[in-house]
């Protein structure tokens, strides 16, 4: 299959020949793509297609990575990126026996050591709580929150250092429609401030909320473009129809047929 290569060469994330092998299985296969700065790029595809592996590679926690992967001008995982990249995993990463504010105070001490214990750190915590709309629950134990609220605490942790790149692994999974809408409103607010967002999902209706899309299947990128351009290219009414069209198109290639 021909690998899609963006025309833009100066993105927040630049991948060329990105491959990840785990045991005898190739999880990501020769990927080439660009994530544009200050935009929301959606990484969409079915469960098991390699989205989480790709995100771990971007934040520098994935083993067995080959090829070129540059993030904000540095190789992925470079120490200079620690305060510039925020990462939210699928499972909420909070301490259930601490309140929301105590969780954020703790992580602020780890992530923002240069800000001491003064006003700057308190402001970072307060801003993060406001951004994820948890002011009414700031003094509640994380263990008493709903799953969606705990996910928002994890997001607040990632926002503490006002990251330039925010990597979100299926942040809306299991959330009700109102919470999903509110989170997407927040994502667009952050993008308007200049934050680059890479967000994964297997829910195709979320594709329309992104500026650009990377459509994945079986460890490969089927296409990278805007939602409108993908619909036009495939003559489809929705991104889901466009994705299915591209899957069927790929299935007719000799390389796909031999897998």
C-alpha cells in the first residue's frame, strides 16, 4: 500500500518510516505523517489498530520504535519535552484517596518544581480545575467521583504545565453525550490558544470535530486530510462512510491481499 505523506514538513509532530515491532508482530508499519501545530488532529480507527501504540511513541514511552519521530523539534522522548507535552491515557491516573485539588497539588509539585509552593503553583492548579469544569468538586475525593469526572481530573493534570502538545488517548470513551460535548468544547478552546492536540477515538462521529484526521487500520495510515477533503475524495456523506470506502479500496491492493 502507498503510504500517505503530508506536503507540510514542519509540524508539531513529524514521522517518517515510523515502525514498531512487538515480538513477531509489526504493530505500526512504516508510518509517515505530520501533526500541524495549533490544530486538533484526530487519530481514528477501530480498537487494536495501533492508535495507543502510536501515542506512546509520540510521548516517548513506547519500546521498539524505529524510523524518525520528531516532536516539537526534538526526538520523541527527549528530556526537553517533559514540560512541553501533556499525555492523558485511557485509564484515569489519579489517587482515589486524595481530593481533586490535592491530586493537582501533588502533580504540580512533581511537574512544576521550579514554581515552588507559592502563588504561581496555586494559579496553575486553579486554572486547571477551571479548565476542566471541576470547581464544584475540587474538595471531593477522587474516589467518590464518576468515571467521567476522574477522566477530567487526569486531563487537568496534563494541563498543569500549559503544554504545547496535548496527547489524548480516547478521552471521551464511556462518557455521556453532554460530557463529550463539553470536553470537545474545551479541546477547541485550547487549540484556539495555540495548543496542538492529538486525540484518538474509535467513535467516527467525533471526526467532524477535528481540524485534520489520521485514519488508521492494521497499523497503517489509510489517509491524512481534513474531514471535508476525505468526504469529497471518497464521494461520501460522512467520515465513517469515507473510512469504510478507504478500507475497501485498500483491500483490493496486492499488499493488503497477502496479509
